[in-house]
């Protein structure tokens, strides 16, 4: 299989503490890296207001991951985020190769 670049957005419940958010970030990074992938960038956006109410909440804590790995390595990450109580939503998308090269997630030769 070939290595691909992904972007993962995770929204954590506004009521969870910073330690729980850091634990989620570290766990996602560990899971990706244990499968042979890399997490070169973790961008903490902080608390943001939702466009609409989700589970009677109006705000969440947003974190954006840039991931470079093979697709099967992300199955466990997806399962972990679906089952995590503090995670309100998550979205994983594959970046086009040109965007991945622009962001320097890998070279055009990959």
C-alpha cells in the first residue's frame, strides 16, 4: 500500500478538562505512530462555537491533526474516536496529493 496524507478534525466536549483533551491528542498520536505513520502537525484551535446545537451543547474544543500513513492504520483511530465519551464529532479526510506536497507532508516522489 502507499502512504497517503490525511487531515483529522476532532471536536471534544466543552465540559471536558484540558487533561482529557491532551490525553485524547496523545492517544491519537500513539495509535498513528504505532502503525508506522507520522503526525507532523497538531493544531489546537481551542474553544469554538458550533453552527448549530449538538447534544444540547453550543461550544466545543477543536483540534486538527495532519497525518501521513497508510489507510488501514486509521481504522483503530476511527474506532477509538467513535467510542470516546468526550469526543463530540470527528472527521477524517484524505488530502489530495498536490495539497500534501504543498504542506510538505511528503515529497512528490512518494
